[in-house]
C-alpha cells in the first residue's frame, strides 16, 4: 500500500475517534461540574488542558468561561481538535482514500459530517447539549460499525485500526487525567461521596459504567475504577486493551517477520514496562505521572508509525 493511502486511512480514523472522544470529554466536564457545590468556570481549563486545546483557547479568548470552552471544543473552526473540525478532517481524509474504503463506510462518514454541520451550525444551548453529544457519538459509531461490517481484513483495515486505538488510548488517558490531576477539589476529598460520584461520571463518559458494574458491583472505589480503565484487557477503551490491539494490527503489517519493526518494538515496551503491573504499582508511581508517561509513549509510537510506513513518500 502507498504511504499516502496508509496515512489517509490512519488519520481518517484518528480524527473520527478524536471527534467522539472530544464529545465524551465535554460530557465528562459537564457531569463533573454538576457535582460541585460552586460554579467556577475556570475549572474548564482542566478539561481544555487534558484535551490539548488550552493554549489555542487562550490565544483566541481573553477570559475563560464554561460556555466559551464548550463552544471551542465542540464547533470552533479555529480549533483543529474541535468535534466539527475533527469530523471534517476525517471526511477529507476519507475522500483522499476513497478507493480503499467501502461505499458503506464513505456514506456513513459523509452522513456524520452532514449531521455535525447541521447540529453545530449555531451555538449549542446547555439544555440541548446532552442530546447533541449523543447524536454526534451515534454517527461516529455508525462509521465504526460499517468499517467492521464491510471492510476486508487487509492492510487498509489494519491502518484504520491503528488510528482508532492509538487515538482511543490517548483519550482514555486524558479523560482519566481530567479527574485525577485537577478536578478533585483537595486531597481531603479522596474517598468522599463527591470523589466517588466524580469517578462514576468518568466511567459514564467512556461508556464503561455497565461493564464495570458487571465486574465489580456497587462496592468499589477509585482504585478499582482506575484498574478497569488502565489494565483490564477486556474493556474496549482501557489502555491495556488498546495497546493489545495496536500490537495485533502491527503484527499483521509486519508480515510475520522475525525482525520486529521499530513501532512494534515500542508497543511491546509499552505493554511489558507499563501495562503489565498491578494497579497498586501504578498508584505508587503516581496516577498523573503514569498517565503523562503513557501519553508521551503514545506520541512516540505515532511518530514511529509515520516513519516505518513512509506516510509522506
């Protein structure tokens, strides 16, 4: 496969996953805000920071408000990581690789773009925000479903999966960081009712509450939730699950060769060094510090993928 085609597929699915996860992050921020006794708009700086959008927001706005932060993350054309910008970028890449995807996948991504343009044509009110976020996630899920149901399991599919799971791991880590890094009011709140409600909202934001309840029941706390989202290999948005899928698809692309490509070596290192311990070791290391290290490794893996598969040649 040509490097440019691989690049287009990789980024099409990265942008699609980014759109969905940015919507999830907005939902997480909104839900966590409802658990606070006061209403401090400045707390949205933490959500913007975790989404990687704070610097851009500061350049475009003099003050930080919740409404402006949500609008920036949701529909601003000046924010390349906004939901609208990400879906538009995914559609653009889909057009570039039109012959490598099925007609059903193209129709689904085009429908997602048209729907996003419609619902995000104007500022979304707080009352309409939950329904809007659900609709956006619904359309991105349809693209993913058409991908699984209609595409051949070939190199094109593997690059689509690499983009999906690299972005998903990145966003799961960032959503965890929203909670643990800055949204907890103080160390005294650890283990409190407020703390537990915030952790439960994190599970909701990654559609993991149902699966978590099946595994742990109601008697659980932050340690179990962090373990579920970081180390549980059955949970489709956990860091361990995403790393395993990256490894699987890279092995297919490696062609069964005995010599592992550099990207695959980096993923193996991620699994062995950081995702093979128990949650107590992670907590002893420091959850925030652990997440920052994971994010750095994921960025390194993304850059190595571009090199190994000659994306720009």
